[in-house]
C-alpha cells in the first residue's frame, strides 16, 4: 500500500501515480518502492499514449489546430508552405499531408535546399542534359521529374538563390520544366509542399526572397508552433520517445523521475522536438534502472550555445545601426544616410530596424534637440 496523498502526487496529466508496491516485477523492497514512487511517474498509468496521427504525437490545442489544417488541405492539391522553428516537426507534417492525399501511393520526394550547394540547386531541381556543364557526363533526372505524380517537399526553401527562384516560379506557374542545358519542355504533375524555419516575410522585405514566389508558395500556410508553446505535449512526446528507445536499445524504462518530468516541462526547448528526442535517447542509453532521469545540466548545456551566439550577433547589429542612425540624425536613405554608412541597401536596413524594433525617430528627435553634439 502506498502512503502517498493522491492530491500531492497528481501530475500535469491529472492522474494519481501507479502504486508500485504491489508490482511483483519490482527489484526493490517495499520501503524503497514507496520512496521511488513519490519521485517517479509511471509511463503507462500517468502518461497515456496519445493516438498517433500519421506518427505525430500531441493533443494540445496548438498541434490540434495544425492537424485540423492538415486534414483540410491534404485532399486538395494546393501548394502548402510550412513554417516553424527548427525541429518543430515540419517534415512530419509534410509527410502527413502526402499520406492523406490522393497521391499517397506515389513517391514523396524531398530536397533540402540548405544542404545543396547554391550553384547546384537548379540542376538538382530540374535535372540536366549530358554536357550541360563540366562533369555532366550523362543526362540526370531532377527532383521534379522523380517526384512526378507524387509530392515534392522543398525543404529550407529560403536558401534557393535568386536566379533559381525566378526559374522555380516559372516552372510552378507553367507546370513544365526544362533540364539544365536542354531545350525540351517537360510537363509534370507534382504537388509542392515547401518549408522554412526562416521568416520569409523578412526575407522578402530585405530582397532575399522574391515576393511573387512567396505568393506562389504561400497558397495554404501552416505554422507549426514551437514546443514551448505547447507544454502539454512534452510528457506525451517524452513517453513516445522512451517507448521507441526501449525497443531500439532493448531497455525497459517504465517511469520518469518526478523532478525530471518537472524539468522537461519547464525547459523552453530551443531545439524543439528534435532536442527532446535526442535528450531522451541520451537519458535512456545512460539509464541503469527502469526510471528515466535527466540531469539539469544536460538541458542547460543543450540550450546555451546557439541562443547566446544569436543574441550577441543581434546586439552587435543593434549597436552598429544605432551608431549609424545617430551619425545620420535618424536618416536612413541618401548619401549621408545610415544605409550608406553601413554599406547596405536602404530596404535591408529598414527591415532590420523594424525587426530589431529600433526607434529611428528617436535619433531625429535627439538631433533636433541637441544638434551641436552630432
Ligand atoms: N509531434 C511529433 N510527434 C512525434 N515526433 C515528432 C513530432 N514532431 C517532430 N517529431 C520528430 O522530431 C524530429 C524533428 O522533426 P522534423 O524533422 O519534422 O522537424 P523540422 O521542423 O523539419 O526541423 P528542421 O527545420 O530542423 O528541418 C523528427 O525525428 C520527427 O520525427
Ligand atoms: Mg526539416
């Protein structure tokens, strides 16, 4: 019998924990079982598995809204643009759309534009003819050709160089392409799903991404929220990854240490679900008992380097822009303007000022108030 007060022992899932003292499989004596019971959540009892929707775990309002959009758009042939931070599950969502579409029996072809050298992206997308460039020893089918009748997942679409953006727009509008070095127009029947973890609106403003291509891709936008905005999904996801690691690594983790559960729920997960997945795998590998324990230091170590680097770059940019605006008395354009001083296009600086929330009017006001100091 457990001495726990069920109210104290309730978890975020709202269920009292399993009473382990009666577990004949337990390697512990009864007293020790009670102690561990107070510190651990039983996976089967307290974190029931969420029904999987095409491998997607989660029942928070945020992910449910995304899945409702997936259900709506999948049967149509509309182009979808999936946005969201790295590791939020954009590819999983793209695959779910494919599986729920009439193209599900045809291939799901994927290309990661960030992993392909910019100069080779056009050849990868559209293929090339023999002799099109040095090293093109034979005709090569591009991803559009391979994906025919299926779904083409264009991942990290913001990384496509501008000259290829023009070609891609034309191909998407005309539904036919030419291989690099070729003259024959090849019709295709492909549903395109694009994804990016960058803010395409800002990329458009700064001239890095074509507005017309953005509109062409953004027919049906789906935003996948970061894990920190759906904390209810953290423990069900943890359970899902523990189950998978148990099978993969022949382990038998059945509980999560209570403080570990609190830590997981409190962490802000800058690497999102991928970070949680990797952390669980590490913890399962290191575990010698049937209870999963995650050290606080692992969470801090995982989340520190990138955000702090990002923060220092942002601060440096903010400082450089502030200095230039002060010297130009708040003027952005013109030969004496801040953009010229920083050596960047006016539109790029305008969008940076906006995204960094810099009050450029302040520099104008300061200039008119104390002109002698400038
Ligand atoms: N809701 C979920 N349920 C189960 N597993 C998930 C879920 N979301 C993501 N994952 C898993 O997390 C990992 C990262 O997901 P995915 O590759 O889809 O993210 P992404 O948004 O495409 O990331 P990136 O921008 O870095 O490419 C994958 O292993 C995926 O299977
Ligand atoms: Mg991805």
